[in-house]
C-alpha cells in the first residue's frame, strides 16, 4: 500500500490539512497577543484570558450553554438511540418512510428554517422563550445526529447476542440493558459528545428559540464579533476549542488503546 | 445379530412403539414472505437422543432449530415439548437452550459472567451460581480462564465457553447450531467426541444442526436429512448410509454409484435390473420396485471389487477399463469405464504395502459386487 | 439427569405468563418507535405546518405579530373563520420585490460554486487518505473530523482576521512582495466561497473517503494492465466507483450552504444577498413573521428535491451496510 501513496497524495493531504488547521492555529496564537490589534503581533500575554473571566455576562452565557448542552445531549442521546433502534430493528411499520425522513432531514436542513419553525411552534403553543425552549430545540436537531451514529453501530451488531440472552432467560427489556446497551455503549457515548458539541456550537437555532436570560455563548460571541475581531473573543474561542479538542482526543486515544489491547489479547489467545 | 453398518445399538427408543416422543414437530410450516423455509414437516425426537438435522444451506434446518428455541413461530402446525404446546411461549421461558454458531459470547462479560448469565436470570442464589459455574468450568476444562474476556480466548476455548453457558441451566434440550463449524479440522474431530461424552454424562437431549455429514454420522443417534424444507429420511447413520430411501439421500451422504435401469424380473426378494446397454444386475432386497419400473441401483464405491482378471463366482461382474485412478494412501480410488460408457467409482483399501496385481491407466479391469451390496431406489 | 432442575410450574400459570410477557415485550418494542416518532412529529413536522400556515397570514402589530392566530377556543367554526382570512399576499410580495428572487438565485449559485470547489479540493484529500497506509488512516480521519467538532462560528470568525484588508493574508502577501496594495477579499463573494468551502470541507471529504476506501486498488492496476493510461483509468474506474460518495458529499455541502446565514453575514458584508440572511433580517430586523415564513417555505420547496436525493442515498447506503 505504501507504494501507491504517491507524492501527489501526500502533498494534497498536507495542503488540505494546512487549509483546515491554519485559521484555527492563527486564532489561537493571536489570543496570546499582547496588543489590542489582533493582527499585529506585540508579544506574548495571557491578559485577555484574565479579561475574559472578569466578563460576567460572558461567564453567564457560558454557564447557560453548559447546562443546555448537558441536558439536551442527554435527552437527545436517549431519543436518538430509540430512533436508531426503531430504524434498524423494525424494517416495516406504518409511517416508516416519514419517520426515517424526519430523522435524516435535520442533518441537512438549513438552520434558519429549523430555528424559525421551532420558534413559531413555541409561540403558537404559548411557551415563553428561554432556557426550556432552547433545550427542546437542541434536543430535536441533535437527536437525529445521535440516531445516525448509533444506527451505524447497530447495523454491525450481532443479533445472536440478544437471542442468546433471551435463550438464557432474559426478558427483552433486561436483554437491552444487560447486553445491547453495554455493547453499543461507545457509539452511544460518542453520540452524546456529538450532541453536546452541536448544542455548544449552535448560533442560529439558539438565536431563534432563546429568550431573555438564556443567552448562550455563541449568541454572545456573535454579537461581539459583529462589532469586530477582539483578542478577548479569540481567547474565548481558544478555550472552547481546547475543551472540545481535549474531549475528542482523549476519547479517540482511549478507543485506540482499547483496540490495540484487544488486538494484542486476541493474538495472545490464538498463540496458546 | 445382523445389523447395518456393523453397529449394534442398545439405545433405540424410536423402535419401541410404547416410547413417548419428547419433541414433536407436527405438520410444521414456516414461511418468510413468499419463501417457504419449512414445508409441512413432521418429526419426533426422543429423550436423551443425540439428533442431527443434516442438509445443505437453505434447507430449513436452522429455521427448525430457531422455532424450537422460540425465535421464530411456525406459520402453521405445532411444536410439542414434553407434551406441551410451545406456541406463544417466548424464548426466555422455554426449557431449551441454544449454542449459537457464532457462539454469541457477551463481549463485555468474563467467561464466568457469561456462564452465570442464564442462572442469574433464573434468580438462583449467589452461592449456588458460583458452585454451578465452577462445575461448568471444570466440565469444559477452562478453570484457569474464568476471569478472561471472550476476545482473550482461542476459537476452541470460546466454543467450550459457549457450550458451558448453554448447559449451565441444565436445559431439557440443548440446541446446537453448527457447533463445530468455526473450528479447524483437527480440533473439530476432537471436539466431536467431547460433545458425545458430555451428552452421555449429562443425559441431555441434543438437537444439532450441521451441513457436515461426517460430523452428523460421528455424533448422532439418528439423522434427519432435509431438503427444501422437507424431511427426506430419518434414520441411524448406518441406515442412512447403507439403506438410503431415495436417490437424493444416497447422493447426499457419501459417494455413490447410481446405475439406472428397469426391473426386468421380480421375485419375492430378488430382482434383475437391466441397464440401457443391456447389462444385467442381479440384486437382493429389491424393496418396493415392481417389474417394469425404472429404478436406480445405488452402490457405494467400497462395495465394488476391482480386479485385472475376471473373478469367479461373483453374482455381478462387468468388464471395463481403468479410466482414472487416485492413490490416496490408505486406499485407491478407481474410475472404471464400462462397456456402455458409464464410469463407475470403486475404492480398494490398501491393506498391504505391496500389491501383487497393480492396475494402471487404460488397463482392462473387471468390477464385481454381491447382490446385496447396494440398494434399489425407486424415488 | 432426566429429572431436570428447572422448576416445572403448573401448566395453567405457565400459559398465562408468556401471554403477558409477549404483550409487554410488544409494547416496550413499540415504545421505541412511538416516543421518538411523536417527538419528531411535534417538534419537527408540526412546526413546518405552522410555518406554512403563518406564511398565509397577515402582518399585525401585536404579539405574536401576525393574524389570524390560532384560536382553539373558537372550535371548528373559528378555525374555518381563520382559514378564510388566509391569503397568498406574502407570496405575491415575494414575487413583486426582485430582492427575494435575486436572493434565491444568488444563494443557489453561491452554494453550487462552493460545492464545486469543495469537491475539487476535497477529492484529492479523500483520495490521498484512502491510499494512505492503513496504520495512518485512523489518524487522518480524526484530523478531518476534529475541525467539525469545533464551533462553526469560531471557524468562520477565524477567517475575518485572515481576510480583512489589514489581515494576515494581506500582510503575508505584501511581505513576500507579490502585491503592494492589500487585496479586498472580505465582504466579497470570494470570502463567502472560502468560508463555505472551509466550513463544509469535512462533509465533503468523509463520504468521499468512505467510498474511495472501499475501492480495491487492484482495479486500477487491472485497468492499467489492460492498457488504460492512469488519467483515463481515473475517469473510467475511480470516478464512477466514487460516485455515491460524490453525490452524498455534494448534497451535504449544497443543501445547508444554500440556507447558510453565518458565513454570508460575517464574511459577505452588507451587500451580499443570500436567502438565509434575508430570512434572518426579515425576522429579526423587520419583525415580519409572515414574510419570513413565506421565504422559508419557498426555500424548503427548493431544497425538497435535493433532500429527497440525500434521503435516498442514505437509504441505499443503509441497505448496503446490512
């Protein structure tokens, strides 16, 4: 396989990744800039981070975002896992086409439409906009992403594991909690993480569905960005990136380690 | 006592009209959409029997097993276990356990947790579970592997864990779906005998699904040969081999020569079969073949003797030439082309190292066989 | 061991229990469908119907700022009354004002051009990843996914600092001596193209990669062995086999890009016309809910066809995964 990895291939990957990462790297670098002018380097400083933590409204927004994220990710994971089970286990039921349509559509639906439609629903049923409505909105669109992640895991799931459990006397409910869920747990966890980051990142849907007192961090950042680039926002962005990147990297390292260990175990088992 | 295949059986409840069948399939049909997997099938299995369902893939044998386990319900007909109708009883309430082809070991549980799983569902006290698990581990000789996870075991060890897990609940019936399918040849042969010993010691009823005829012949008390969702024959391995009831069964199990012809003469037991080229075969035990009917005379290669000189006193002798031969060490297989162009396979055991009368390609040869060396098949 | 250790309960109770067991099992099985189904119906489908309904209403200076509102107290007749008040005025308004038409057209054009560039840039990356040694591939895959995890807003924001007249790109180009006057990129269409391609590149690369990774490289070797030169082998073998990935990737970029708001708003400046931005302004600045609903309905209708293609591609991929 090495022979087929030509210089052209390597070059396109290097350039591609440079394109993907350079803007983020620059943003991080300039968050440590001494100067107020973000594009002129004037020495290393962490003063903008200090500034950031003294900005009460930003801190409030961060707290709202964290709570919305955890809550919506948790519910989205439960609902999304159910939807994935429904789609993989029940190949025919009434309205399945509509159901799968509703699961896949939010993946590509322009956010302005989702946001507007949810807002109009909340107004129609007289629900005051705020923490609850943002959370409901985030559950709705992120559960579909969870469903897709969990569904692809369920597709390769060996059904005979469930049959074996039932054969040994476990009821379907017990079978799900003792066998199915533990086995697909890594996919469910990455579904949760995905839902959490989607909620953490969302600006458009939150702008529509949020109300007074429930301003999320992206909304706060957006309103400041419109006024121009500031090192303080760079610092806020850097922290957000750091949180997400740390989570993703740790998760994939744990996964990788588990896989390597597994491979080693299997080889050892087959040797003797 | 004369017996087919030189095995005398002491365990044969199926010959006893007073014996009560343990598992009964009664006119069972199973359809998946338009496809009929099992077609109006009836079958009885007795307690403590080692019963094999043998057939090519897609013949319905696995469906039969899954219906017994409760994963599929028959479209029509019924299944009785110990006299009780199994309809509507979910798998987790049936007194049968299954060993899966893929073993289906729970990957997140250790060996002992896997074995204990069924016992916990039953609500067995912890101390009893521990004891039973220890017994099971000893039974399958995996005591030192109790804490390992399935992926830390070799294929053969996994197979034994699956077995221990499925017998841990002491089910009335153990269902085995291709139990040795994933093992290599050598391990498979050893494990066959282990399974037989286990069945004997525990006194369980085993129903095993397999596509490997050798496996079925080695282990089973009786074999049911299935094709297209129907039973072709149910009999002991020796009967299946020596007295197949149809061309399909004769061809499915082992090697066979099928000599087609019409019944020229028929007495009470004997008959003469005339081939297309006029060659005649004298046979005993002609069964239900009537004079004038088209039949096949099925004879196994090892029942045919090949010689370079015309043998004296044999009931059936035919002339031909060696068309092909294969030296396999323990025996030699000859393909002899007869005068009418048909090629007959014959095998000879190489019981001595040096042969006085070696045959070679294109040599003239004679084949001969006794009148009772084969069977007459009408179906 | 014929005396089985399994407790033999009286047959009567044993018959009653499994009935209940299967009934319960069937219900819990159904719940897995019913709960998410109901959720999506209420929070995904019904809102669209409301959008559609409000797009037929009149603007009103009230809260909510449209009439008629739903008046459930009025019963069936009340509902009928409100139906009679519906009108297509908002849609007529959309056709009369060229602003909307131009916004739709330029959204589609911008999305299409960006999709093309995303494919052009994404394909070599995906191809290079698929050809990479198997040990490196998971790392490369993670590197493609990682930006997707970081905030969209942040990634778009990062480009402002790069593209603006006194930004890093211009500083760099002037430093190298390639130009002496700063290029005006920010607040032009070019900035929007860059923003969309950059933000949606992972969506293009991932389906392409999964299609290309499945491809057996010996197919190319076989084609070359049969006398096909490399470039022609690419068009005759690689490209058709990557088609499902290309379709999925393009749809994943094109559909959301058409309704994009953040990128045109932050990078495109005030004079860019894109429908997502128009909708946003109509809603938040003009507070004209009925018109913004009508804008949304038309946008949705435009995207229904590509969305159905996407849905079909997903279903097909699902079939093959089985």
